[in-house]
C-alpha cells in the first residue's frame, strides 16, 4: 500500500539536529523467494545536548516489526511502540552511554511496485534508498545528517543469487550449506542511509582495473542482466575517463578498493550514486551501435560521470537536510557538464545544456511548480528532484565560477573538499568556502538560491560620436513562489563585434557596474556602461555562453541581430542570435501576427548548414527548428497548439524550399560510405547534421522516399531512428511508414530499450488519430505500467512529446493521460507524479483547452487515496 497524503508540510526553518547519534550499523539481510529477513544492529548514543527524557523516534514506511532487542535483551512491550511508519523507544541511556538496538523486520520485495526500498527487477534483488527508501527496509533515523559506517552480511541461495553486492569493500564470503551462501561488505566511510545499497542475483559482469594518481588499485565492474555485459564497454570507458578527469580537474581520487555499477531494468530515475555500488537504469549503461543512438551514448557518458562525481560531491560531503539537495545535485551536474564539454566540444555541449535548461527549467520556473533552487518547504521530497534543483542549480555554480574566475573557483572547491570532508553540509557552508578562499563577498550572490522565477535582463544601447552606452536592467517577477525580488549578482559576458567579425578591444571609460575582462557584474537593478572613442558602431553580443540563467530582452535592431547570427566570433553568440530570431518568428507566426518569414533569416539558416568552418554538430544545432512546446512558451498566453504546429511546419517548408539544393550537396558530401561505425563526438556530429538535412529534404520533396531509403540503408540506431521519425511524423499514412515501423518492431521486439523508442515514436505522431493509437498501445502485450521506462515511453512520450494531440481541444488527450496516471499511482507514485508534471503549463493555453485541462486535473485530484507524491503535484499545479 502506498502512503496517502496527510498534508503535512516540512519546513527548512524547522530544522533540528537529531537527538541521537548512530555511528555504526551491522546488517544481516537474508533473501529467499518471496521474502527478505532483515536484522539491523544500530550502535547509537544520545546527543550530548539532547533532552535525557526524549525517546528515540525512528522512521519507517510500510514496515512490520518482528522483534526488538536493547543491548542484547528483548525490549519490554512498555518501552517501545511500533507502527508501519514509526518505531519509538523510551527510557534509553543518557549521553555518554552508547547502546545497541537490534531491529528485525520482514519484507516482501516481490510486492514492492514503488521501486523504493528493497525490490526485485527481473528477478534481481536491488535497492533504491534516496531520498527516503531506507525506512522501507528497516526503522532508522532516515535523514542525511546521520552518518554511520556499515557492515552488511547478505545471504541467499547460490543458484538464485550467485552475485551478492553491497557498499564498500568486500570482506568475507563463503558457503552456508543447503545451497545457500553469504558475503560480507564493509563500508569504512561514514554515510547517510540514503546511500545504502545491496544487489543480489544472477548477473553478468564486465571487469576492468584503474590505478588512482596516488597508486591505489581499484577493481572496476559493470554488472548486467545475463547476456548483456558486452553492451557495457562504452560505460566502462566513460567511467575510467571520469575517474581521470576528476583527478586532473578537481584533484579528487577514488577511495575504495572496488567500484561497482549494476544496470537494472526497473528504475524510477536515471541512476543512483550509492557508495561504491552505483545502481543504474540500464538505459544509461547498455549500448550497441545497432540499438543505441548518439544521444544515448552521450547520455550514458553524462550519467556515468555524474554518479561517479557524486563520490565526492554528495557522498564524502553530503547534505545536512533535503532542502540542501542542490548542494550535491547542482554541483554534480555542473561537474558532469564540464566533463562532457572537455571530452567533446565545449560549445556544442554548452548549447545543448542551455537548450535543455530553456526547454525544461524555464517552463518549470515560469509555471505553478516554480520553486527556489533551495526550496523552503515541501510535502514530498521526491517531487523536488527537478530541473530547477539540478539544472538551474548547475547554472548557479557556473556563475560562481564566472564571478570568481577559474583559479578562485578551484581554490574555493579545494577548501570545500578539505573543510567539509565527512560532513553533512549546507549551501551556506559551501558559499563560505568560496568567500574565504577568494575574499569575495557572496552575500548578494546567495539570493539566487532563495529567489524563485526566471529573472529578466533588459538591455538597451545607444551610440553616437564613437560613444556606446549600454543600459542593463534586471527584474524578478513579483510574488514568485512567495520569495523575494531583490537585485541579484548577474555576471553578464559580452563582446563588441566589429564589422569584420572580430571583437573590438575596448575598455569601458565609465559606468555604474564593475567590468572585469569580458564580464559585466550587474549587481543593481539598473546600471550603465560607457565605451568611448570607438572607431565604428559595434554590434553588442550580450550574455555570451549564457553566463546567467535569465530571460534576455535586448532592444537590438534586426540588422544587428542578423549580422550577429552570421559573424559573432563567439559561436554560442551566433547560435543565440539565430535561435532567438527563429523563436520570435515562430512566436509571431503562431500568434497570427505574420505568416511570412524574413527571407534573410531563412537564408542564414541555409548558409549555416553549409558553413565549412563550423563543426557539423554545431551546424545541426544552428539549423534546428525550435520544438512546439518551446514555441508555446514563447507565445506565453492563450496558446493554440494547432497554430503552433502550423507555424512550425511553415518554417520547415520555407527553409526546405530555399535550402534544398544546398542541403542535398552538403548531405552528399557528408556521406562516408563503407566507413565502420564510430560513436565518437565527431562522427555523431556528422550524423546529426546529415539527419537534420534529411528532414528538410523530405519536407521539400513531400514524399517518404528519401527517408524510407535511409531507413533501409541505416547501419546504426541513430540513422534508423532519424529516418523512422521523419516517416512517422511527416508521412504517418504512407505505406512506407507502416512497413518501416513494422520492420522496426519485429526486429527489436525483444529488446526493451529499443522497444521503448518504438512506443515513443508512435505516441509522438502529431496527428489527431494518435489518440486512438495510444489507447491501443496501452493495451499492447508489451506495454506495462510496472516498468517505468515503458510507462514514460508511452505516457510521457504522448504528454510531453506530442503537444498537438495531448492538448486536443476536446480534452480527450488530458482525460486519457489522467486515467493512466490514476492507474500508475497505485503502483508507482513517484513515477506517476513525475509524469503528471506534463500538465504544468496548462494555464498558458487558450480558454477551451484551459478549461478541459482544469476539469481533468480537478477530477484526478478528487479521487480517493491518491499518493502524497501525486496529490502534491496536482494541488500545486491547480493552485
Ligand atoms: N541522486 C540521484 C542522482 O541524481 C537521483 C535520484 C534521486 C534517484 N532519487 C532517486 C534515482 C530515486 C533513483 C530513484 O544521480
Ligand atoms: Zn545526482
């Protein structure tokens, strides 16, 4: 049974340190078919400053207490009370007298459909404890500021579970007779309970070794379901590269004898950084050229790095409480972004990150689920693993690096690692290290963590007699999640671009904001910067590299913006100028203001595709037409998704018509017939450009022939998916499409990760008939709500990837989705709640749809016994 909502709100301002310390834990987990017996010995002591009368109150969730001993003797019934979600023990010794509680619980992992705590995935026993899953295994002070060392003994049948894994280093193992065996694992590093993990089952393994900079040998292993270990080679390679990178870039070495990764089919999120035993959604481990796209390869590299980097930012230094989640997540995302940038192309990676931020975090920050990077309250912490905490959190760390400079940032990080190793820390602790290491005053900067909403940055410029005046003004929307609207410290990177496409070397002669190199430090609501004696009127390239996560309103002439799209020497600046121009053109077209696109803009898009000096991956990013939900966000209010779809199609056709000859020529020149497949970034870039051009060419020709041919010829999943998507989305009724999708299905029907792609492909066809298709797919023998990847592929694919049909005017898209969410909530509340965020922008649609969405949401929210996860999202979405 899932927890239903008790409406209780947890507040940061109520934080109190725990009244008891738990320094060491010994656990025995005995696994048999249908049940798990858990005995936990907790070595505890009352805190020195705690009330000597206060009972020890341990958290539980759906637990059954089998027995309780205190210091080796059965506890008297009068000394404790146990419910499924709490174990209270009275009359415990005063501070200075450690005691041991021995708690026995019995679990049913097979019945655990929430995938939190101990559960089984395809027969494999595994755990997920972040944020509050450990309390589903045993009663505990399940909060991140309780750090203990763990010794874990696992017992199971050798046949069912030849592999027995837990955190830390392996110690003893052996036979128990009766076909059973055991393994003991020791984790010497004190850790919070959310980092606990165990895995047991029949698994294949890919092994490797690593030697740290100081000479410590580490045994590396990636475990998979039987027969799949050969798909883990890229993940292993990414792991070793991550380990080297963290040593070089941050001076951080690995600290155990083993590092284990396990790939699991049923998983609520991407992956989990459990100490020494990372557990992954198999989507972020398993790759083969024939089954995975270049996007999948990049995703594996990112997530492997992310979880590995958590070993220092998250595990060695953890969070004091869950309000500080961005302390580990924002920082670790920043680190994985930097890693990917270094391993691939910095500009391409930065553009991808900014694109993701605008597509995911901006709508969250501008809608009803808005919250500060450090929230001040929550009802269900699972609902705060958000784009704001992760991606905006990473942007705040990036701004810190921009403000302090590379050396200052590194000095602050060094001090943070040094001072807080072994701590459960706060954002204040983190910022204090940078302030101290550099002498900077970060008090104003700290407001970024507490003020919700996307700030606006308004820029105006005037030029006469060689004198350029730039005026910057910042503002935060009033009433943003009840948080403040104080001016923030915004680092604004800029360049003055001359006629010849180089940056003018100019120093400001006056101004009310500090300028350091190419960064303006905007710290007031408004500021001016003046440049004098300029030999020409420069084009202002502002907010380069997206140096602050803001909405830019730049009053700049169309001529200047078109010029920047062509010749800004900063490639990010070109991308920004171009996507802003296409975005505005689409917004105006979708709002009915203009049906014609500026031919100069179309021409630049076409020219970009052919521009030899730009790397192909960058060209693909430049010519990408913004997606329908991005356009909807730009329209902002009274969105009509039909008009958005029509506008986007019109732009695709305009570009295709004007560019067909160029695109054909460029695409032919990119072809590398006979060359063996390589997953490296450069090859991926060639494929990205080639497939972007294939889409335009198919639109220009208006027939499925090209895409069908590409589909048949594809020798890798990137090209196959790209062709299939063109067929499915642009030629839904063509016999070529039906043939290709059937072929795809038959070939990959027993490969779950590829089958997910097929479900998503079918759910994202932007035609009214897709509603019948998704209804049918929900009854498909291969569909299952119990597997989160499959549920996300169909429901998420439809609700977030098919704006036109999800937002049908008759409300059927909303009602179908709400119905599935209600079903899923009974199995897996966390995944249901996450999928429900697809409704977050409902208020920006035109009145008919708005009313339909409101009705569907209200109806869903009124159902009895919804989980805390889902009702929290629904109530905030409707508020
Ligand atoms: N800490 C994990 C990460 O960012 C994510 C995570 C949080 C998670 N809660 C989870 C993963 C629940 C799986 C299930 O890497
Ligand atoms: Zn993380």
